[in-house]
């Protein structure tokens, strides 16, 4: 129990011998996983220790509780502070209980306003320790936090999350000249994408700013790993079958902690989306979030939804855009919805079996038969060594049939030709336009040459004058376009048999 003059019990934090965790670990943590908090309403010396070095020193000083600027948090700030506490409780095995301060008992964590003349100092706090200041969080009345509501997504809410991290026993991950031997994160991890405890704002491309367009609303991947190492994981949070729903009406910047069950990430918007289901995977979902410098967006948007280490999310469903989905080592259902959607598999094609179902596909990992993914409304499948187009009832089918009709059966195996055709179709070229594009690529000019080419590719021999004459007349009279004639040939039963369209629907068609 913490009193105004005695701190609650603390215990050592031992190294994890994992740099990504050790770089965030302070020296001490609260012994109990039940941690109290309170909101001071008075600077009476009956509620604050004046002991030098151990408390807040002489009560007529100008710091913290003795400052003229010291004051209680507003009721709104208290609500948002408690919401921030809950974000840590969601991921860690800690239980926060609220106290009303008395001369006999105050919270392990105490939060109030005081003043630091440096406006860049948003807040400061004390890590768990033997001083009665341990766990205290002070919000600077000279800073933005005194003027801005602490709503999730603001720098104010992120700052509160950061200070609570300190109050629980986490340190900054960067070099500390007063503790030169402490573990630090490498530059590519020492940023607020990975941990709230960092001061560095950057995107994955390395563009550095001084802000986010929308700040993290939860502890991030490394914060979760560190706080779970210290206190254990909250294995009751989202332990059932959960759906994480996202749309275009809201902005997101968070890390998912999920304790179990069969879970789904569901996006119902229209913005092109990337969903990576791997633990520590980074996704781009919904409204873009950017690193900013003085309010100006820098470079590419940042991943805004992460999955914590140790979490298994089984399923993903995307919206109306052209989306990318990446599965994990569990059996996944990956549903692309409308658009031209891609599933990325970070292995070679020969490590998987691809099967056509009644309407869609499955892929099964040879090394792990329990890892069978169901692909629904997925048009493209990208292995590390080859790309496959699966939409043989859509653009890929149009391209395959036109290649067979215009360039001959062997053209189906030309990965570059297939890729060119898919690019044009995916970018909006319709079937007839695609047919005309293919005919133009042959360099043939006359109607006779075009009809002869198509006939030869369909039937394996040049047409007689009687056979080709009707089609030549249709072209010469303008009753049919070269593109439409190419489509007519492409859609014929003869062409479907020549290119083995039924077989292609089982295997997909390769492209670059």
C-alpha cells in the first residue's frame, strides 16, 4: 500500500536477454500486479512527502505539488487517463484500482498538473522505485496537454500512454548518458511505430518528422512484448472468437492483442488495403496515417494496424479496393471481396499445393498440412518465385483466351505477355479493347491477314477463300471491329480446348 510517505513494494526486473525487450526495461516494477491510482486534489503537506531526495523536498519550493500551477486533472482528463490505463491493462496481467486520496493512502500511480517552463515537455513521470515519488505522473501546464483534449489519436493521449509506461517500469529505448551500459534499440526500431517509449517519428522508409497525423491509441508491438515480460500477458482479453472491424469513417493506429479464439480482421471500406496476419505484422487499413513535419505529411503512409507477437488472427476480409492479404502459419480464410486482390505467400510455389474448389481455391503448405488457406475472391497469388492469376473467369481468362487466339497456344506460357495483358485489363481496358490491343501488337494491317491469323490459331491451318471471306467483309465494312473479332475467336470452343482453359482454371496462369 502506498501512503503519502511510504511507497508500495517493488522488485527487480531481470533482463530478458532479448534486445528488443531489454531496451525498454527499467530496473524495478511493482511487486503486486494490482496497482492503485489516484488523482490528487490538494497540495497539503499531509499528502506529499517533504523528505529531501525521497519525497518532494521543502514544501515552499516551486516544483511539482508545491508549484502555483499544480492542480487536479479535469474530469474529462481523468476519464481519458483511465482509458489510457485500460489500454495497458488490456495487454498485461495488471489490475488498476482507483483510490480516493486520504492522509493514510494514495495511489501507486498519481496523476496531476504541474509546470515545466519548457513547452516541449508535455509531461514527466517517475518509474517504480523506493521514493514516494515513484509512479507519479505530472502533466505540464505550459504544454499542449493543458490546451488539447486527450482524445485517442492525439499526441496528448499518446503522451499519457507513454508516461503510464514509465510508471509501470518501462524506460526510453535510446541511449542514456546517465546509464551508458543500458540496452538500446537499433535505429530501425527506435521509433514510435514500434514503441510508445521512443521519441522518434519516422515511417518505414526512414523519413523523420516531429508528429503523426494520427497517434497510436494502444501500446505498440515492442511495448506489449516488454510489459508482458514484466507482468505477464492478459490471457482473458479477447479470448473468444473476435472480429476486428475497420471502415473508412474512422482512422486507426493501434496494435492488436488477442488471447485466443478464431479471429477475423474485417475491413468494409473502399481504400486499397494491406492486411498482414503474421505476428508483429504491419497492415495499412482505412484512412492513411502519415509522419508529419510541422503539419506536412512526409513520404509514404505508415502501417497503422499491427499484430502483437504471439497473437494468431486466422481470417481476413477486405473491402472494395485492390487489396493485398498475407496469411500466417495457421489455416486462414482470406477473402478479397471486390477489386483485384492479391494473396502473398512468402515461399516458393513448389512448397504448396494449389487446389480449385467449386468456386475458389485452397493452398496447402507441404511442410505443415495444418496450414491450409482458403482463398475467396482472390484474383492474384504471388509466391516468392512466381505470380499466378487465378481469375480465369475474369481478366486472366480474357487475357489467356486472347493470347491463344491471337498469338497461338504457346503464348500462354509467355509470362511477360500474360503480365502485359493483365496490366492493361486491370487498369480498365475492356475485353474488346484488349482484343484490339493484341491485334495491333501483331503488326498486321489488312483484314485478310487478321482473319487468316485467327483462323490458323483456332484450327491449325490457313482458311480457304470461302471460309475467311465473310469475316473479311465484316471487318472491311466496319460491321465488326478487329477487337470484337478477336474476342469472337477467343471465346470459341476451339480456342478454349486449344489453351486448355479448364486446366488453367485449376492451376492459374503464370505472369510477370
